[in-house]
């Protein structure tokens, strides 16, 4: 299983950015997907998860109302739309896959992408 994330970068506070992550090596529609992030000096944080159907989502409190996770099973891709970005959103963002059904438990995710840097300037 391989996960490759795209489209990180530098953005001003208040603006938006969309990350994408493509999965290969496994049937995409049968896995739950998620995004994690790790800021400098901090532990990795589970940001959001989406069920394999796309009908159920989990968000950590700090991103509720600003971030949206979605998936396109035809393209084997998961997206993270980040709006109203804040400097505290600065982190390396990782996409992850869980071959099981859980989309809300951080421990369930077994496969990881390489990470993409998102920097939000004030």
C-alpha cells in the first residue's frame, strides 16, 4: 500500500488550501481514510477521518467548521479542504489508511503517506 500526499505549501492566515492524497496497492473503496498532523515539538494529532463510504466523518475540535474531508473512490483519492487557516494549523500533514472500518480511532490507521508541509503565516 502506498499513499502519496500532494499540495502542501505556504499560505496566509485566513486563506484556504486543499490537500489531496492518492492511495495505491489496495482497493480504495474498502478502506477508511484520515489525516494527521504534527507540528514542531508536538505529538502527532489525529485531525479527521472518513468512512469508506464517505458517509461518516470525524473531526478534532480545533478544526470543526473549518476543515472538510472528502473522498473520490473512483480516483482513489482523499481530500482535505482547509478554510480559515490559522498559524496554529502549521504542521506536516500525513494521510493515512485503515483497512478496517474505523474512521474515528487514531490507532486504527496502519498505512501512512510521507507527509506534506503546510505553513500558515500570520
